[in-house]
């Protein structure tokens, strides 16, 4: 039995990871400040004797130090996430995404010097590629951010700093770290409150509202089911060949946002209208988006055996079923 710490374990991806680790028979500690997550996400496992939950910030040194003293692996997922949140709170984004990573690495380094090797998985993001114009991004590609006057890039830049930090500790001190760059992760329990597109579409469609598409809807993204992402994370963290490496994680199947809206409507009510809203109305006048975001997964596939099991339509179905439950709707009244 391993003891794993999941920061951000009450969040969307974190809660699925916690459930899976417990299912595999491990002991799990969670630190989450519930800023965007909720303890409700862990309702199915809250009574487990192998789960210990602390509502606190990962910026609190004493909490991190106490928890780390006894763990074998850390999955660092706590972060300020979501385009809307970032546009609204750039200071919070930068501070939340950089300082705790530094704190965890520093504490791990102390333990390492005392003879204890704790493994660290760092959740990074496809946002680190910024607006690199390549059709498919691989891990060695340049990071191309917009101007610092545009707050949106602070999220990708803060995640890039996390990567630099983690890789520096690997290079300099041989701390066992793995970095996963998540592309769009979707599935049950994801909140639409911070601008995530699929839960937003599904919730609107179930309420009979128009699906709001930003700009012209021609932006290209790849969506992976959270269960597939969690499996990739677990296999990467367990793979000796992954240590000190950076990996794209997610799906490499592109879809246009407008087509995603049509797919959601097709499963709920094909006659629902689609409404186009400019970026300046949705976010701000200086908002800049990335039009095309597709990964190469060669490195991931050369390192782990897992291959995604869920198609996009199955994933959309799972999100619809989950939102229906959350909104107390049946298939007939939505
Ligand atoms: N969902 C995606 O598509 C996606 C894509 C790329 C990267 N990621 C990364 O994956 C990770 C998880 O994202 P998610 O989609 O589950 O988002 P989420 O908002 O559901 O999860 C983040 C969790 O971290 C917690 N948190 C935030 N600040 C904290 C702090 N200072 N101390 C303790 N807890 C704190 C939140 O309460 C929340 O539970 C993040 O690091 C995110 O950057 C997600």
C-alpha cells in the first residue's frame, strides 16, 4: 500500500484520481482549499478509512510539511484553473500556480537529502504552448506566449515556471519528478462555472437555453475523458522511463468547438439554437485565444501502455448523464 498526497483532490480531475488510487488499495491524503473544488466531489469515498482530507491551502508550509513527512508519491493538481477565472483574477492565478509548487519541491528536496525519495507528478497544461502556430505540438516545441499586458497568458506562463522548477530539481538534485501537460480534460463532475466549454454547453442544452459559442466556433481542441487521463497519469508516475520527462496527456482527436456544440445538441435537443458571442463580450477587449490546439502523443505512447478508451460521443454522453443527475432532471424532462 502506497501513501499518496493529491493536492487539489476535491477538484474535477483530482477527485477522479483520488477515487482510482483508493480503488487500487492505496492510502490517500488530500489537501484542497475548496476554492474551485468541493468536498461533494469526494462524496463516494469520504467514508473510506484510507482517505484523509484536509481543507487548507497548499501554500501553507506547516500543512504541506506535515503531510509530506509520510507520503510516497505526490500528485500536484491544485491550481487556479479556467479561462474565466484567470481573466478575472490574474494575481491569484500567478500566486497559486507558482509558490505552492516551489514549496512542495523545496520540502521534497529536504526529505531527499535525509534519504527519502518521494515521487512528484506535476499537472501542467497545453496552455504552455501558448499560440505556437504548429498543427500538432510535441513536447520539444517552443512556448509562444502573447504580451504580458494580456492576463490570459499568465496561466500558461505560470505552468511553464512550474515545469522549469520541477525539471531543475530533477537535474540538480535527482528529485523524481514527472510533468504531464493536460490537453482538454472533460467528464463527470467538471464545473462550467469557470468557463469550461463542454459542461457549459451541456448545462445550457439541458435547461433549453441556446449554446453560446465564442467567436466563430472554428477553434480546434481535443477532449479526453477524465478516466483516460487519470490512467495515463498513474502509468506515467509508475514508469521509470518517465522520470525527469515532460509528456502531453489527453486526446489527439481534433474537433471544432462549433461541431462540439452540434454534438451536444444532437444528444439532447437538435433544434436548440446556437448563439455566437465575441471574445470581447465573453471576456475582455484584449482577450487573445489559441485557435488550434492538438498534441502529438508519440512520447506518451512510447512510455506507457494505456490508450484512450472513450470516444468523444461517449464522453459527451457521460457528461450529460452526470449533469442530469446534478440538476435533478430525467431524460424526459430535459
Ligand atoms: N481540466 C482541464 O482540462 C485541464 C487542462 C490542463 C491542465 N489542467 C490542470 O489539472 C489540474 C486540475 O484541474 P481541474 O480541471 O481538476 O480543476 P479544478 O478547479 O476542478 O481543480 C483544482 C483544485 O485545486 C484546488 N485548489 C486551488 N488552489 C488551491 C490551493 N492554493 N490550495 C489547495 N487547493 C487549491 C481547488 O479548490 C480545486 O479543487 C490543475 O493543475 C490544472 O491546471 C486541467
